[in-house]
C-alpha cells in the first residue's frame, strides 16, 4: 500500500500448499485487526461463506476501554447498534475484566484505565463493523482479534502461519 506496509499477498507467497497460487482471501480484516482469515480456491465456497443471507458466524474478542456492564451491552448489541454503515446486531458471548498487568496502552499511552475483553459473534462483515458497534456502545476498541469463521477456529495458530482445514471443517 502507499504506507509500504506488509499485506496478505506477501504472506500468501510464503504458503507451501500445492494450490497456493490459486488461493484468494475469504473476506478481509482491517489493518489493525488480527486473527483468522480463510483462503479458498473456490469462488462458490467464498460466496457461501460471505453472503449475509447464509448467516455464517464470525467470532471476535475485543479489548475495549472501560468496565462493561454485561447485561446492558448484551441488550444493546442484540437490539441493534446504529453505525455510519447502518444498524447492526451481535451476540455477546462473554465479558471478562483485563488484569492491570495485561492492559493495552490507549492511543494516548494510558494503561491505567479499566479495560474489558468482550467476545462477540456477528453474521455480517461490514467494514470495521465490530469496532463501530462497540465504540457506539461507549466502549472504544483497543485490540480486535477474529477467532472463528463458521466452524473454523484459529486455535493456537501463530501469526502469519497457514494450515490446511481439518476433515470436520471441510465437511461443515
């Protein structure tokens, strides 16, 4: 890109699968988001995984500013949150406070504010949707990681690494 940052194309060149020259990403992550991204050589499969009508779940863990009232956030997310891209819904799975020793520095470098990790599931993939929803609920996102796309889980796969799908994932 114009900022000379690394990109998926470079990582894909490192992939050692026999079909790696035919692979394309299934969706995308914004530059600040980490985690799972799937690759496919099938346009049909890509459409099935991405089309909102299919309702394929994507699970994220977001580290957010402040203490989260779990019931309040659950209600807001399930009712729908207005963003500049429209009204979007999510399911809140879990909320847990971040210990002081593990806090992420905010944009101004402050690590003293309370932080909470929230686990959410969405079935759409609009640009920065999870970040916008949580910010509009009063909890700006400090870190965001996709941990699951459908039945495919990131698990302990290291950053920048690839693996082939398991039999169960293929059958899903």
